[in-house]
C-alpha cells in the first residue's frame, strides 16, 4: 500500500509515532519530510575530524541536553551525545554551532554527516562500530585462553584482553572485584560473550530485570574486547542496572560487602535467565551450584539438670534432623584471634591452613550455632561439588556496637587443592575428579568500614597472575597472593 500525500502539503504524522520533523530517526520513514534532506551511501570529507581518543561508549546513552534515551547520536568529534538529526534537533544545533559534522546513531550503528544529513558508508569506521558493540565468534572464544597476543589502545599502551581495569566512580570497588572475578569463570564468560545465547530468553510481560543480563553481557564483551580504544572499562551502565534492580540496596556511592553483592547478583542473573531450582536450568547453576547435607540437633537449655536434659533429648524436637540444600558458595569460619598478645608477639599475625577451615564440611565436625532464642549443634556434609567452587572466608563479625575484622592469614595453595579429602567415600565415588585450581582471589585491606578491595586474577593463556584494583593492573607472583587477607576465592575444577 502506497502512502499518498497531496502535492505541496506536509503529510500528517500519526498519533503516537516517535518520528517527527524535529526528531527524524533514519531514512526508513515512508514519506519525505521537506525540512530534512536525506541522502545515503556517500563518502564524507570530514572523516579526518573524528577524535577516537574522545569516544567513550561506556556511559549511559542519554542526550546531554534533553536526557532522553530515544534516537541518540554520538558526536564523533567531541564524544558528546545528542538527540535527533533533523532540523532544530540538539544534534543538528550542535553540528552547526560547533562545526562538528560526523555522528553515529547509537542504536542503528549508522553514521551520518550533519547538517547535510546524509549517511556515511566507509569501512574505516568499522573499528568504532566494534568498540560500541563488540562481537565474538565461537572460534575467537575458544582461543581466548590460549592466545598470548597483546592489544594496543589508541594512546599506544598495551593490554591483555580480559586483564583491564574497571573505573571506580566513587566507592564501587566492592562491585568491581566481583565482576572481574566472574569474567574469568570460563563457562560464564563464554555464555555472555555470545549475545544470541540470552537475547532469545523469553521474559514474562512487564519483567524488566532482563536488562541486568544485557548490561552484564555488554560489560563482559567490553572487558574481553581485543580492539578497545583504551586499556580500561567503565562499569557505569552495569552499576546503574544494579542500583535499579536491587532497589538501591547496592550503590556505587558508598562501600558495600562483595559477598552480599555476589550472592544477590548470581541469584538475580539466575532468575532473569528463567532459572528454576533445577541444577541445569541456567548457566549460573551449571557453573556454581553444589549441594550439601546439614545435620542439626537442638541443644537443651543449660539451666536444666542432667535428668531433664536426658528426657528432652528423647523427644522428637531434639532428635538430629537432616536436610539437603543447594549452595552457590561455602562459608569458611576463621578461628577467633587471640584476645591478648604479649609484647614479644606484638607483630605476629595469626595464621591458619585452608584445609583446617574446610574440615567444617567433612560431615563429622560438629559446631555450635547460636540464635536469638535457641542453640544448635550442626555438621555439614558436601554431597556434590560444582565445576566452580566459591569460598567465602568470614572475616567480619557484627555486634551491637561495632564491626570487628579478623586479620588471620589463610595459607592456601593456588594449585592442586583436593576437595575430595572432605567427601565421604560414597560421595567421592560419584566424582571423577576433585582437584581444583584457584582462578580468582578477592582481598580486603584496611578497616572494616573504610577498607578497600582488590582482586587477583589468573590469565590462563600466559599462566601469569595479575592484581587489579580499579584502574590499576599489575602482575604479581603467586607466592605473594597467599600472604594477603583473602576474602572470597573462586576455584576451578581441573578438567
């Protein structure tokens, strides 16, 4: 059906149509608009005015004047965002006022020259498209853990894809370390590098939590982009989604706890990917989900005599119960530090071996756990190990008045950790392999409320370890990692 318009008259726009004379989106408009001269497929004489060092696509795609998300263009000369390209739009006005002529539509990835308003077709601009929307083939993903090729940013600095810093906007280092650690979990990374893996996930009407998945996928592709213009990435859009979907529980203006964020983030991604309680219902559960049995028995009140206690222990309420529960991470309890240290041991920091902490999960070690009204004795037995095992070393204890940090150093190997030592023979027989290697180590430094976080990451292609604290990325010896105050660790099952 051909749209007819009387001669010498402007066609009437339908109500609700987002396109208008002042905000034309592209040349697909089924009628001509007299105020906009649309041409296409032309080379542009202004391509040499593009300043790639000013281009930063990590921030929210908003018009810098109207703050709208609709029909936003990036000026490739100064890097600012403006709406529209028709006459009297913000992009058009900026072009005329500043004599900046080359613009990119951030949604359609088409280039235009303003104010002449024609589309630019030039293969020399493909690198800008790729920075805005990196794509990965299956062959490229397979080679990520074997390639040792360095990439070069526009300023000449060299970087290794996947080993790039994350900008700290104010106090989001607790988020940065978790995002960096997750970006080196191979199945999770490979899944999110291919947008088609999650772009077809069906969402119920009105459920917008899926944007969290999109933002995480975008961040993952930027972290592993071999053609970045700069050797760092800003997680701004990712953090905006976190603030929104956590209902401001997690913010980037005040310090938070990485374990709280990690727990919430993994569960939020799982739900957004239509995950269920089944083990293989999402990439989150396939990577991290394990299971354990918890044996629990109630302790009689201490004020009772032996006869009364014995009679209570025979009741059903005090008989040991067994429940099987899934887990995404294991909580390791540090032994309490000495209350009093003499002058000769003043500088000695208490130490503990990782295997001592893991004895908690051998199914035999029983510990007392106190609640507000009742006390329980519990023991834990791991029944299934996941491909990636997350350990949370509990360093902070809260009471009515303050938060106290346990500075105990945990001695751990970075390779060949055999978790089979803590499994029963029956459970161990179900696992072909129980040897794990460390791939990420999150560390807390300083006071409980004013400290900072950094993360150690293993680059598999080179076998080197790197320490990342926001924008700072340095290589580090494995021996130095074991001397830090480890807080969260990610172990990979050796294949």
